[in-house]
C-alpha cells in the first residue's frame, strides 16, 4: 500500500483536488472494456497538464510505484487494468485541441481528445482525421496511439501510426521528450514508431501532432447481401485482385446483422447470412467507374440485395449499423467477449468456417463483424456467465486468437495484446523475439513500473493465476520446466 508520504507527494504533483482515493470512485477504474480482468488501484490521479503528469511519474519512479496510464477506458484487451498497490494516471482532463493548422494540414492535441472530435475540429477547413475506430465517439487519441488503432477505413488510409507526426511523451523516469517531427521522421532509430502501439508500456503520451486529410470529392457507399459468408469473402478477394482499393470493406454475419438491426434499425436484411459494406472515395470519375466494377463483382458472387446509399443520411445509417454492432450484441446475449485477430484475406472463408466449428464444439455462439478488406477479424463469443459458461467462452476466445496465428496471421490487429493475450505471445513469437522486445522495453523502463504485466508473458501472469494451475506457454512448448 502507498504510505502517507508517497500519497502527499502525488497529491502535490497534480493538486489535491485531482486525486481520487474514495473506494467507490476507485471502482470506476478497476478495468477497461474487457471487464473479465479487474484490479482496484490504490489511487487515481487526474492531472491537468504535461508538467503534472511528469511530476507524478517522477514520484512513482523515486518510490518504485507501478502506474498505468488510462484514456477513456474503452480498450478491449485489459491493457488499462490497474496494478495491485499501484496508481492510475487518467488523462481524461487533458482534452484540448491545441491547434488546427489548415495550411500544413496538422492538428496538435492533448491525449484526452476523442477521435471524432479531431474531425469535428478540422471539418470547417475541409479536412478530417482518417483513422475511425467503431468507438470513435468516446475513444481518445491517447488510447489510439497506445494501441495503434485502425478502424473501418484503415484499408486505404492506414492505422494511427500512419497519421501521427510527433508526440510529446513523459518517459517512465519523468523526463519529457519529443518523438518524431514535422514530417513524422527524425534522425536515428524510429522511436516514434516504437512508441505507437506499445500499449502504454514505454511512457505516457501527453501531446500528439496528427496529419489531417482533405475531405474526398466523392464518397459512394453500398450495402450488399450474400447467400453465404464464403461468397462475401470471395467478393473481397476479387475487389483487391481487380486493383480496386476501397476506403472500407466491412463484413457482418447473420448474428451481428440481427443485433445491429434490432439496435439501430439501419435497414439491414434480418435473414441474410452475410452482408458487406463497401465504400469508395476520391475523384468523382474514379469513384464512378470503380463503383460499377464493385457492383458487377457483387452480382457475380450471387448478391441477393444491393442497396446504394442515395445521400449522406443513408450512408450514415448504414455506418451506424456497422459501428453499433459490438454494443448491439448485448441485445442477443447477456455476456460476450470481443476478440481481435488478423488472417490473410485469402483465408477468410476458411477461418470463419473453423470458428463456426469451434463454437459448435464449445456449445457457444460466435457473431462475426470485421474489417474484411485487411482480414482483421472481430469475433464476438456469446455466453451466459450465470449459466457457468465464462471459462468455456474465455478458452474459445483464446483459441480463436491462436487460430489466426496458425493460419498465417496475427494475434491482434488493433485492440492490442494487453492482459488478455499476453500468454499467447509465444504462439506467434520465439524466445529470442520476446527477449528482444523485453530489452527494448527495459531501455525505456528498466524498473518495469510503466503498465507492468501487459503485452509480454510473465510466469506470474500466465502460470500463477488464482485457482487451477495454468502452465506457462513456454512450459507447454518444452522450452522451460516447472520446478
């Protein structure tokens, strides 16, 4: 537990009014969007500026207090779960848009600015911010940097790392540094690139300069139904083979469609096995010709209904259905786990078939909604904790993530590894790979105080959980043995 002297030093760093210690208030910070992992912090700090963040981190470094930075708490991998006897440094009060530069097409932001508010600030200048996670109304740019978030339009425009030029960062010893530069580049190692996607383990980002894009001249959106998930997946492959790079290609299966339609009434067909949302943007002539190709490819694969958005209102309605899918699943299941993995596009049909078989074997339903254009899956494992299905659901979720690796993909596309998938990292990386990652982390944080227990597997995290003993993945692989 934190002693009185440390508590006083932390209160002095951020101001007494910006410290939460009431047990009821602390409960609000015990987990992120993955509620299966919980830990109540000893204190929560709510700093108002970079200097306060740095002062608090210096206290933690001096007294070896573990700390976890937190944005909006919308993460889905347990990456913002607090540490026992540690503190949470919440960045929710650092939410100013510091500058919008329409000439150089840049914006300077504090980490608590929501993703959608960046575009709102840039819109009067005919600009916008391209990465658009489904939670963009509430997730913050600081969290997006930590996870290297993508969104529906990452197929054409890339992830957060492609749009962040520079960052002002508080390192784990309290030093404040700038990573990147006006063009996103800097001399020497790409420390900007190392930091983005490091899941809060290398420091705390307190100011971000992002690239803004010109609003496209034309946007065309369609919603297409298909007789099977396989047919919809073949459309995605054919689009790419034809040299068409849509702004977005999203797929939903029937369970996800039912949930979304019940939630928002977006005009989806309730009994269709699968649907694609395809969006093109760019010059009017290019969009027009490619849009006709898209329709022809959809028809060739047995499209049963094709709805073209006639105006911005219809387009918004289609996207409302897609972006509401995660939360909407709560209408058809009392509990669910959102998974996140990546497979090659050519194996979409195979992996979805395998997931269906795995769900049947586990006696659980799995809804699928995902970024089909880049193979980024988001299976939702549906279960009822009151019926004793939690452990089966967690095991199925883990098996799905590891299946993605088996099929040549990745454990995560944009939600991160966090606590949820740290023990699966040896399925994807060798011992030397993990050791190198740990050395990089130690170069930033030799004391391992900054978001400890996340991202990389540890014996305590993976083999010493309360209850039934769970072997460490390295032990299962025969690399180490338990004495």
